[in-house]
């Protein structure tokens, strides 16, 4: 079993546990080609705090409705963030046609990470092709 299969299995197991622990009255998403019996927990809060977007026009919760949305909070100089990029990028590519929407949120920890030129260079260097909200004010 390769790493991607193990990661998918871990995600499925986590979602299964979450589904079993939901209250009986929770609603489920039941429409569309990838219908699910997973409960809808709440409305997605959105990305209103983004100062700009890379690889996309600004996205709204309405545009992402009906999709599984993976929001990846990261910053380009964090070693742990850098190590996850290949996996998140692979999931985005592999599952895009099955309804997965990956949205990166670049949330800088240090002042130099707020420089948009540095963020753009990192997105290109890491070959990130999914939308990235730049959250320099840490508002998302």
C-alpha cells in the first residue's frame, strides 16, 4: 500500500468516526454525482480576510458548495508546511474531477513572509496550481 492510499485510508477512517459520532438529527449532503451520507455541520465561513488571491479569482462558499473542500493553511518558510505540499498537490490533482476542491491559505508567521513577491515565487517553486488565498492579516 503506497503513502497516498494510506493517507486516503486515514482520512476515510477519520470521517467514518466523525460520522458515527454525529447527532441523529444532522443533515447529510445527498445530491450530485458524489452523494454522501456525511452530515452537514455548519456553513463554511469563507475567505473574507484574504488580501489577494493567487491562481484564482476570489472564491466564495457558494462557489464551493457541494464539494469536499480541503483548506490548507501554510506559509512558505515553514518546514512542516513545505513537507506537506507534494501530498496536498497530488490530492488536488488526483481528486479534482471527483469533487475535491483544495484551497491554500498562505498565513505568514513572520513579517518577511508577507511580501507578495516571495509568496508568488514560492507558489511557482512548489508548483502549486490550486487557488491560494493570501492571508497576511491572519483574518481567515
